[in-house]
């Protein structure tokens, strides 16, 4: 079988090689031909691995998940939702061990990317996006109520329902991986008592519906103008409010407060009118579910970002802290909490949280010039006369340029980026780089300086240095109100034919 694995070296029989071979066999069995391309897709928060397999006009998403029970739950939900008229991806073929499977390729446009493309500084949440959110909440009701009527909740994994244990687990996730890491002092006994109060109040809501569990804009794809839902394998029996909170309070989506309220009102009105739901019961417990979900996501960002050092989750911490601030100011819980609000206020005021906050409101004349270069040539010059600034050596990182499939690519190509993110120490390297450069940028802004140069070098100036430069650019623009310029020196030399 002639399979071209775009982003994985064929040397050694690694786990990744075995996965691509199994997925390629499934592809050939289903489509009658071997895939021409197999590309690993960017990692998500789970341990599952996703690949895009392509040949001519036939494309599919290959998935590997080592947890067979979780996969079986996903297969069951998919079949059930399709019968209920819910738009979810078709499962094309499964392996005998149920750990490898192909599903319909939905493309790359998520609700979040759709929102970001449509938004502008003048109109961060356009009417057309709010209308789509309203449609999605209507479809959520169909999943929660209509599709749950014949659902076998004993097929759920890892839990049948979102009970007290699940709520406390979410809250302790925040305590262990965000609050505790911050070293903010708190009474273990007192905070646990407040967790119990929150759980008790949440459990007063009716909870015999389908709960998606992670109903947020990254898990809603848009294909042919339809909303298609993915990653529902953690679904279980639960309350209505949790999924609504998950969608409206997603940190990276940053929905305006007024829009959240309009969408919630519309959802409750439709739930009451169309399904006879007691809107008052849902509304009375809504704020407590906001507390649970916002704290749970901060715990996830702490674990995935701070502990596991995954940059995508670190970027979510600043908007999540804004969510936390909004929580305290606008969404008081009826659970009669005694110490948790004060602990969260002290957390938000701490220097530890301040390091994550965006500084977009601090305008500065600072220009950060970022350069990638090859050590085979001279070090980059600094036209500002400041002497060159930081120079970071990327040559210790695993080099994708040693593999034939990457030689003609650059650090701007997705397959090279996935290689560096998953098969080198680049994430850890960049975490240290970001911390070092941030300290300099903070000080330069304070002193009114106008220029800082940061350079990344590798052997050929093509892969590791280019990707590192691009990542630093994204990081700085997300955090500061400054100008950033990127120059890929070796790429410019190649373009000039030198």
C-alpha cells in the first residue's frame, strides 16, 4: 500500500506509524483505494488522535482512541443522534478493536472560527452570528429533550449522570490545578463546604435530560451552512442549564453580556413554549451552573496549559479570568456561598493571575522585530542600533528537515507545526522564550522604549526558527497593544534566488 504520511517519519515502527497504517487500511477498505495523504491534525485536549486521509475527491477523518469504552459511547450517540435528525458526523467504518475509525470530514470551519472571521472591533458579535447561536440553542434543545426520550443512559461513559460526584469533581479540578498552583491561601474545610453548597443547589434542577458535557464553539462545525456537532462522547444524563452555560460562557468566544442574556431568554422561552419546561427552575439554578462551569474550565486550562504546557490552553487563561471577574460581578449564586467569592477576588488580585492577563489596553510605541535565520549565515543585524536583542538557538530541537516529507516545507506548514508540537520539545522551549520576552516587553513598555529585536536560529532557517518566530508573533499580539514585525531571512534569500 503506497501511503504518504505527510507529517510522520517512517523510520522505526512507532505507535503513530501503527495508527496511520490501521487507518489507511480502513480507508482502503471503505473507499477501495489507498489514501495519497495522511496528515495528523492539531491535538485537542483529549488523548485521541485525529488524521485527515485523502485521495482525489475522497476525504475522511481518521480517529484513534485507546479507550474502547469511550469509543463505543461515541458510536452509540452518533447512531442515536442520526436517527433523531441531529446533524453529527457519519461513522464510515470501524476497526474490529473499536479503537480506530473513520468519520465524515466536516472541513475546518468551527463556530469559533466563524465568529472570529465575522467579528470586528466595531462589532465583536454581529447579528448574523447571534442568529446562528440562537439556531444552535434550538438544536441543543432538540438534543437535550427529544433525543433523550429513547436514549439508553446506561451506554454513557465514563458516568451515567452528572450527579453530586461529578459536580464536586469539576470544582476540585479548579482547586487542584488552578487555585492550588497559585499558592493563594485558603481553608480546605471552608472551601469544600462551599463546593457542597454549590452542588446541592445545582442538584435542585431537574436532571433527566441529555447533557452534552462540552457544548462549546470548537465542538460545533459549520458545513454547507449547517451546524454539525462533534465530541459528545462524554455525554450523560443531566440538567439543561449546564450546556447552555458551556456555550454562552466559553472564554475564547467572549460573548457580550447583553447577547448572553438575550440568547438565554430566547432559549428559556422556546423550552417553555415548545417543550413545557419550567423556565423558572432552570433560571433559578442557572448562575450556580455558571460558577461550576467557569471554575471547571479554569481547572482544565491550569492542567492542560500550566501543568502540561500546551500553549492553546495558556492562551485561554486571560479570557477565562475575565469570565471569572464577570462571574463575581454579574452572576451571584443563590447557593449562599461563604468563602469562595472572597477567595476568587484574592485570586484575581494576585500577581500570579496578573502574569496571564492581556495588556491590550496599554498602548505603546514599542515595535518588536522578530527574525528567523540560518546559522550557516551571519547573525541577524539590528538596524535600530540596539545591538540585536535576544537570539534563541533552536538547533537542539528535533529537526523535521531531516525527513524527506518535510524538506520542501517550512514552519508555516501545518504538518511541520504538528511535528514540532508533538515530536520535539518546542512547546517547553517556547514557554520559556515567552516568559523571558514578556518580562522584557513589560519593562520596555513601562520605560517607553520603541524597539526590541528577537531572533530565532536553526540549521537551515526553514522549519524550527520560522515556526518559533510565528508563534512568538501570535503570542505578543494576543497579549500586548504593540507593533510586531516578522522577517524570515532565509526565506527572503530563497525568494530572491540568491
